[in-house]
C-alpha cells in the first residue's frame, strides 16, 4: 500500500474534490495543511512539491503529484471500488468533459466574482466583471440542470467525478453568496442528493 500525504486547505474547493473522492473510496492518508490565507503555498519548501503554488498536492511514496483531476485518476486506478467513473467509454468521455468544463470555464466565472469581491483592493474592483461572472455562473447552472434531466447524477446513474467536481465548485459558488436558483429544479434536487452522501462532509 502506497504512503499518501495530502497537502490540503479546508476552504480549497479543489482540495475538497480529492477529499471527497478519498472519503467515497474509504482511502486514508496523512494530511498537511497549507495555509493559503497566510501565503504558505508560496514558501520555497512547498514550491519544491508543487511549483504552481496551489493545493492540492498528493505525495505518493515520496513523489509529488498535483492537479486534483490527476490525483483522483490515480485514486481511481489504485482503488477501483467503488468506481467514480462509468465503465462505458462514451459515458466516461462524457464525465471527463463535464469535469473539464467545471474545472476550467465554470471556475473562471467563479474566480471573476471572487477577485472582485474578496481579493482586489476596493478601488480596483469592477462591478461589470462581477456581473459578467454571475451571468456565466447562471449559464453554467442552467447547463448542469439540463445535463441532469432524467438522471440522478451528472454521469447518469453512477455517482462520478463529474458530481464531485460540480459539487465542490457549486459549494465555492455558494460561499461567494450566489445560491442555486430554485427554478433549476434538477440541479437543486441533485445538490440535496449529493449533500446527503457522507463523502460531502469531507
Ligand atoms: N487546477 C488545479 C487548481 C488548483 C487551485 O487553483 N487551487 C487553489 C485553491 S482551490 C489554490 O491553491 N490557490 C492558491 C493561490 O493561487 O495562491 C487543481 O484542480 O488542482
């Protein structure tokens, strides 16, 4: 059994993806907190593990691996049960596509709102960018609502990495004060369904 050390931060939605996948699969690891609020991700010792200065990083038997998606793929290969990827190649491709859109486009919209409400000094904040970020968030919520039509989960009937990615980033959306519009009935029901899983507390 490999020795796993997760470099983590409780409020990080990307680290949460890895924590949820581990909880779902019942995989234990050592954890080290990287205090993002204090800038610990930019310390030379951490940059040796992850030159991008981000969490999560998983050190596997001494080898650091970064990017939440790559870490979860490693977990899927080494701990295949319960599976977080469907078996059918087309269904797998669909799950990967949803995770990719969530982690790139949707995250971009969330970051636009975050930098203009929390990060930039007040004088440099842009209401226009906040509005654009919120427009893109609403668009992606509507897209996910459509993807869920007639399905329990984003990958169909199997709880998958697409659900984990969407749940963690919609959690980030809600932490920014942007709730799921109740008119998105499929998405609201899905949120409650995933929230009821023990792994959501990871
Ligand atoms: N694509 C990366 C994104 C990692 C990422 O952006 N992590 C954020 C926290 S959610 C971070 O470490 N930010 C610290 C910084 O940028 O200084 C992944 O999926 O692991």
